[in-house]
């Protein structure tokens, strides 16, 4: 079972940037797709971005396109989410997750079998 630990969250002003990291351990990181989801208070968890096992294919939610970029470094067993031009509506707990497959990255939470504990991102206006 893979263990995931997120870091990099915090408080930032609107228009600022943050880079989230997700460190993985426990099994072969490079065999699984990775994803980022977020959950704001009183809202459903929503998909943000995902990346295939090789890193060659990425998918971003419409709300993230042009501002957020998912990436991974398989040598470091780490996935990243670079977030630029942050908005107050991006405020949420961000979770990384490992998918059950390595191919085309899924976008639904049910396809991800392991989750981190989450990191808070707060964007002030």
C-alpha cells in the first residue's frame, strides 16, 4: 500500500503562487498515475489534475487550465501541483492520490486507491 504525504499548502494573496508536493512511499511510484483533488467547506471533493505513470499525459480540470500544472519526478517519488494566479475560490484542502492504473490518468475519485491526508490552501482577496 502506498503512503502519500502532501506539503506546500499555506496562506497566499490572490494572484500569488504555491507549489504543492506529494511524497510517495510503500510501492513502485512510477507504476501508478497520480492526481490532485480539492475540497472546500460544504462542497464535494472535486478533481483538479492528474498525470499518467510516465508523466507523458496530463489532464487538468477546466478551473485549473492555464493556471495549475501537474508534474512528477519518478526518481524522487514525488508529484507536484504548481498553482499560479490563485483566486479566493481556490481555497480548499488539497489531496493527492495514487490511481490504480498507469495509463490514461483518471479524473474520478473512485479510480484512486490511496490518498494523502490533505494540505490546506487559503487564498485571501
